[in-house]
C-alpha cells in the first residue's frame, strides 16, 4: 500500500484531546426524599458548557434539578411520586467550539421492595426426608432473605438447615419438631417486608427403600459477570442419595470459585464467561449405579467493551472518512453512532456498514466529534473521534475518461486521464468502489500516488458487478468525484463445497443433504454437483452427478453395519472445485423399529469459537433415554462422545478454532441400545474482534524466487508459513508486465504447490511477480514484489520479401528484408538452397551471411535446373522459422561443347562439322570486309547494342564487343556485392 502524508496545519490533530470526559456519571441507588448527586466533569478548550438529559430528553435547570458549576447534577430531594419520579437514566452532554460529546448512561434507582411475587406454600413431608420453602420478591437493590418459624428468627443448623443466597429454605432430615408456620422476610435499605405464612407438617412414615428422586433441580440462569449464581439440587430417596455435579462438555468445574452449600447445592461466585455451560446434577443411591439426572444452563452476560476504537482523522472537502468500531460482549452489543452528541442521520452520503461509519463527499458541516456507542441490556460504552475538514478553493477538476477492464474473477483494471485543471497540484488519487447489486453495500477505498493513472483493484467477489469512481487529492482539498463506471468480474470455481448432513433410515441407506452455497462461496452460478462414495475398506469410488438445483440424494442398496466415506464437489461453468474431505458414516447394524431413529440435527455458529447444536426427535420414535454427541476437527481423530439427558434439545460446542471445519455426530439411545446416527459438518466463522482478526489473518508467503526457464517461461518458488504446515492452503501468483495498462496482460494463476511454472511470457520484457496464500475464505497480503527480466528469444518471424534474380546462366542473386520484429537484433542469416532433384532427395546446400547483409550470390549452379531457396534469421538464442520456398528456373547452356565430347563423335560427323565451320568463318570474314568498306565512306551514326549471352563473357560469333558497344548487365551497387561470396564454401547439409 501507499502511505500519503498530507501536511495539514492543524495543531492537536494527533491527540485530538480538545474535549473529553474526566468523570462520567455512574449508577446510584437512593432513598425517597434523600438528595442525589450525579458527577460529570469534562476537560477541553474553554468555554466548556454542560447539559443533562433524562431518558434521552434535555433537562432544564431548576430548584429541583440544579446544574453545579463543576458540571454535576444535584437533586436536593428525590421524588418518587407515581406521576413524577426522579428514577430513570441520566447522561451529561459536554460542548465547546470543537463539538459535543455524550457521557455513558447512569441509572438513578429509588430503593424499594414491591409486593411478593411468590409466597411460600404449605408442605407436608415424612420424617427424615427433605422440606423446602421458596419465596420471591422484586426489590431494588436486591433484598436479603431470612426465614422465621412461628414468627421468630429461624435458628440455623448448618448441617441440616440451609438458606440459599436466592432465598430458598431447605431442611434436611426433617423432624417432628420442625412442624410450624414459616414465612420469609425480605430486607434492603429501602424497606422490610414479610410474606404470608406457610405450614410445614412432618409426619411419621414407614422407612422403605426408595429410588433417588430430584424434587428441586437446577434452573436455567442468566447472570451478569462477577455475580454469584446458585444451582439448586435437592433429592430424596432411601437411603439418602449422594449428589454430585459435572459439566455436560466434560470440562472441570472451577474449584476456586465453586462450593457446595448444604447437601448438594452448587454455588459459583464471581462468574465469568468460561463458567457458561450446561451443569448436570446427579443423585445416586450409595453403593449402586441407580441415579437420576437434572440439568440447567448457565449463561454469563458480559458488559460491552470496545476492542477497536475509532481514530480521529483530518480529511479535505469532498474526501472520504471511515470510522472503525468493534465491540465485544454477551450478548453481542448493538453499535450506533453519534455526531456532536446526537444520533447520526444516515443518508446517501453518510452510511453505516455493520459497525463502520463511512462519510463520502465530505462537506464543511461534517467537521464534528463522532462517538461510537456499544450497548446491550448489560451496559453501555462510548468511544470518540474527531473529523477535521480542511478546505481549499483552488481544487483540481475531476479525473476524466474513467474506464474499467476485467482481468480475472477477482480483479479489475481501472484507468483514467488526469484532471483537466490543476492536474499539477494532484498528490494522490482515491479510488472508490462497491458492489452494484443489493442494498447497503459498503463502499471501499484505495489511495495511490500521482505517478500513475491506472490501478488494479483486487480481492473482488467473482461473478459480481461493481461500480467505480475516482477523486483527485491535493494537500488542502479534493476534486469532485469522477463519472461512475461499472464492470463485472468473471466467474470462478466455487470456493468450497456445501456442508453435508448424513442420516440413515434403515440398514442399507444413507440420506445425504446439503444447503445451496451462498453467492460469496459459489462464485458464479452452480451448474452441477458430484457426490462420491465408497466403503472404508474398498478404494473403488462411485460418483453420481446431480443437477444444479439438487439439495439431497438418497443412497440405497448399501451394506449394513459398514463405514461409508462420502464427499461432494460442486461446479460452475469455469470448472469443478476441490472436493470436500471424506466424511464417514456407519450404516446401522440391525434394522429395528425399537431403537430411536436418527435425530433431526441442525448446526449453527454461535460465534467464531462456538457452535450450537439443536435437534428434534424423529416423529414416531421410541422413548429416548439420552443422547450421545461427538465432534472433531476435519482431518483429526474422533473425540469421545458426550452423554446428554433425554430432555435436552440443544447443546453448545465451545472451545473451537475460528475458520475451521468440524464434523458433529449425534444419536439417541434407549433401553434397547443406540439408535441411528446423524452426521453433519459445519465451518466456524472468523472472529470479529481486532485481536482475533489480526491473529487469524495468515502471513504472506516468503522467500519468493524467480528462475528463468527460457525466454518465455519462468519458475516461481516460495515458502509457506511454518506454523501452517498441517493446513490445506492454496496459492495465487500474479504476473504483471511492468508499466502495463492492458488488463489482458495481467495474469492470475492458482496452485496448491509451492512452485509454479509461468509460461507464454514475452521475451525481453520486465515482469513483476507477487504471491499470496488462501485459507478457506481468507487471503494473506501479497508478498514482496520480485522483478524478473525475460531474456531475448530466437526470432519468431522469417525474413520478408525473399526474391531470386537470375544474373547469369549459373548465377542467381537472392535478396530479402529483415523480419518484422523491430526489437530483433539479427546476428546472421542462414540460406538453404537445392536443385529440384536435391530438394526431393533432402540434400540442401547451406550458406550463411552476416546479419547486416540482406543479399547473397549463388554461383556455379547447373543451367537448365530449377533451384529452391528458403532463409531464416538467427541471433545468439537460436534460429527462427524459415521463409516460404522461392524457386527460379535456370536457362539451358548455349556455349561451346566440352572438348572431351569429340571422343563420342564418329569420323564422318567430325568431317562435316569442320567443313561447316570453315564455310561459316568465310562468310563472317566476307561480311566484315564489306562492313568495313562501307564504314569508311561515312561517319558512324550510332552505337551498336550487343547483349552478353554467356556467363563467360563470349559474344556470339566469337568476337569481342567493340569499344563503343553498350553492354546490358543487371545494375548492382557495390555494397550488395561481396567478394567473399566467391570464397564461401558450399557444402551439403
């Protein structure tokens, strides 16, 4: 990325401490008619004013509600009238010239105790058993519960009588003297109230052996962090059962914060999130395995806390500001934004994406203090940041002629022209883009320097339309936005496969189900599914291709009591993705309607480290005694199962790793044995907090090296992070010619190896290479750029315009032009020539010429033959392709016969020849004599034209040409005739 440092002259920009709270109001509880003070102290550049709000409505200062000089709110007499009460939520608003900020919310509570919500009810128990009373009252603050027997304080015997913190009274080993009238007394600072009385009757009964029975089991509890939680468990039986506690997830109970009160009540103090879970109470008859179970869920709520705070920013007019804010808590806090203490008004220019606030096309009125508010039922927290808007009237005009080209399924090349006005003042460009389809899509931004007018936008979703615009920045301002352009990315193979759900209805079938992939994972329109399966012992795989709209498939005629391995792959028009890992499922052993059917299992991510499993018993199933649930990470051995009670219909699997696939298996069991099993896979999402996010983003590959593999191919190698040795990774290689503006020249290549051969590169070209890795839906940053210059290649084109010109009966001039490549440097040319007979026999003669010459003479050829020639250009890296064949026909010879031919002529023929020659010579001499005599009688009137017919220069008739005769020969300039050609050795190929 490019860091642009803009020299804005704004003191205090780095700390942004122009206004902040030193003290904020906190929750208080007061008695009616008492006084109350809510403290609030702000620090900032004076003057600082302070206002107060009650339940979100501004308050006016009065005698009843006084604003103190230090900013605090003073209420001399707290009112608690039905129509006019001071009880409620209060906030202070501090303001100065930079803006306004709102404090956290504080609650003023008037101490009181309402009527009893539940009174104790009469009870009758047998001697030696357990008696229990319970009452409930609404009080603020929480009331302390004590008990009275016959209107006197109940004496506590710690080994027999227990009063739990929630007010429950337990009397173990009841005696006849415990009979009487019981009532509870609730007390706090505001009041003291007594409940109605309830009679306890203790009667004698014969002692017979009884199975353990839980008469008061634990209840589901939701508690704030640091509170004390009581999980009650009261059991009867003969003999008296022993009570023990455990967690359903098999984790140990925190012994440092837990204690047993009375005969078996579990008390957890100072609870924290790790205490959340399902707790099991087991009542067991001593010395036997007879037991009964009761269970309850504990959920610990956590106040909101901000883990990524917004940062103050300085932005020019027409720029864009982004305020980040991430919060944690249980339940997940709600995020909202304030501007100068009031709710931000969202519109087309100001938008909120999840928890991020984005302000585009900034105007002077956006200069303010912004606060991120994270709140839930268990608290509220705020964090502030300031936006400073700087302005300049001499702004550049908008970038022009913006156009976009698709490079791949995840990248688009954007190019533009510089602004028409004040282009020399531009220091950076800001590229804004967002998905064109859907509502409330987040606008993303990339900032680059002023030395380029093109940029590759990456990490886009495949098969999506995007819109783009550009803003030019100068030190004190920004241009208006350019015209918007739209472009779509290409489809790609799906990112991953759907999660499988496997169940069996009988011993020979498996019902396979899955959910359609969301668009972000399918990366295009799904065209088909491929379901593969085999037994664990047989390597032969059976594959079934299914249509694109399929979401289930039924496999039948399978073997009973056999482990089957199944996996699925999904395809788009581009191709198939990698199939999923094998998922195992065992078909049932015996087909019986007496064992429970497979539960209907549904998995849902609760957060990045927890998954909640919900299930329903199949309709018509037999009575279930309990469930067994197991889970394991993909690729790791199965873990021991957890046994769950029959009444449970959900279970939280915690302690998982983010962005990891898990296999979950669930079955129900009855008295006759284990039922049919449900198998399902699920992937945990990534964490949203900054700490987890930073730790989960994989690092970029390192040690990227480039090795040349010829002039058009290189081998790229890299190293993967050491701590990811066991994870399945894929890699992307980006190859870009340096300085290109052509989208088709940028290449993206995928592999699962740690090296890749990149082919079809242009010779003598400088490239940049970067590599990054993908883990599930997460990508690392790109590696450092590595540059490589491809070497020049052998010529790729033949010489042009090859011609053959007849010079003499046995001499031909060959000429040509250089190949069309302007960057090619030819070191030499190679000519292959042969007669037609030699060509048919494959016998070529070779002649090489220097690269600066484009002509050559072929001499001592055989007259009357047809000769063929082809030429190639060569450099230091090799020869290029040959030209097309060019031919020329040589005339037959017309000179004296060879001397040795007389030995083949008889004597009579030789005499005839001699006589004929003598007659011819006589005629020639006579004609010459006549011509000479005529020439003397007049001056010559012209020059005679004589043609050279033979290659050795002899004129017809044997006479040399006169000195005035003009000889017609081909016009050849000296540079094209090389004497060395006569010395060139001619050799066959």
